[in-house]
């Protein structure tokens, strides 16, 4: 009986030794894994830091981290005060956000956008994203997005409600009496339903006031201008206006604009795109529809319909496919389109 107990005790002790040995092995493997990961992360961080002099993306990642964690002590980040101004200034310079995020991950083993969201207010985070996404110098990586355009060049711009037209893209001044001694950039107030002109493609985000601005311009065609503008033929007029859908509406074609805002038709006769007087440098025939005419894009796919007796634009060139002859023309809003010659008459400009 004693011998049996001894055998059982020996088996239990042996099993305990095996369990302990197994735990030590597993623990050793785990510690080795953690140590390996840390060494790899530290090596990746050192490699990334060595690129700081040559890589603006690495410098931008480091600047953003410094703005969120001024003390430099990682566990203190929740107690540090984030330098929002520095974050936004850096965002204005970023042209390749993917590369900045990659550098940030290698340097700090953390997700940049997640950290920014946790450190910034919702409004400031949106400002940062807007600054980056609308940067005209933005690099488009495979699968990435192109810079965001507040308004496509040559878009027709109409005021939906009263809106300030400004000489600079800064919404600080509101024309209040108490601001009369501060810098004033308000040219005038446009009325609701007023045709403002054509978007030039230039844009600016005023992050201090959280306003997206577009530049709008036109030239004066004195032949059809009001009497007080007859002496200003070919004069260019330009200004900045908020691109918010609350204040302006954008159109690609004249007809939808005329249907929505009939009063704009009388202004487009003398408010012309800025290159109106320089198209080709010579007078060119105009295309006049003699029947309902499909308007075709660059792939000669129908994108619109023009009614009979409509002047489409200036003739550019023709292509004979053997089955049809297509005419390319330039619209007054500077778009290149095609039509089938069968329903078109060429009309010399008077």
C-alpha cells in the first residue's frame, strides 16, 4: 500500500515538473516573440528616423507626434495639451498622407488618424482632413484619391442666397460696425439668384474660420454689356466666394442653370469665361442646330440633348469615321464636345 502511494506521488511530481517545464518553454517562446517584435519595431524606427533629412513625410509624422505629445513621454500624452495650430500647419504641407501614415506607424507603432481623432475636436479633425485632401500638390498613390476640388474649373457659379464676394479667401471680416477699423476684404454682397461667373480652379481653405473658398472670374463683353460697362471691354473681374452649398450652386451646363435661375440668362451674354477673347486667336464658325441634336462627350457617348436653333459653340475640328462626320466644338464654358454633322449648320460669327 505504501509502495502504491509512493508511485502515485512520484507520477504527480513528474507531471508537475512537466507542466512547469512546459510553461517555462511557452513563456520563453512568448518572451522571445515579444522581444523580437520590440527589436524589429526599434530597428524599423531607427531606419525611419534616418530618413528624416531626406523625407518630408517622416518629418511631418514626427512633427505631428510632437504636436500631440509635446513632453515626448509616451505615457504622458493623455496629460499633454495638443498643439492644434501645429497639427493644422503640418496638414497644410502634407502631399502624401499615405506615406506620412506609414512613417508614423513605423516610428510609433500607432495609427496616425486614430491618434489625431482622439486628440483633436471633431471640427479640428475635419479641418485637418480638408487641408490634406484639397492640397493641389497632393500625390495620388495607386488606389488613392486625387485632390478634392471645391469647384471644377469653368463651373458656372450662382448665388443661392446673399453671399460676400471677397478680394482674398479670408472669412474673418463680416462687415460689422465694430470691424470698421480692421482689414476689410469684402468687395460687395451678391444677391440670391445672381450669376457670379466661372470657377477658375483656384481654391483655398480658411481653416481659422472653417470656410472653403473658390476663385470666380469673368471678362466683360462690351458688345452686350450694360451701358455703364461699355468702356470696360475685355476687362477681367475676379473675386473669392464661399463654395458652401448653402451659399452657391454650381452648374456644368447653361440650360440647367437657366431652368433653375431664369434671371441668369441676361448676364451670361456679357459675362464671359476669361479666355473668351483668346480662343484660338481667330474668329471661328459657330455650330447651330437645325434639329434636336445629341451632345456627345470625348468618347462620343450622348450626355445631353440640344433643341433646334441652338448655338452650341465654336467649331474646332471634324472627324470622318466613314459612317458619320463628327464635329468638335468648344462651348462658351470652355468644354470640348462632339455632335453629328447631320443636324448642324456652320454659322460665321458676325
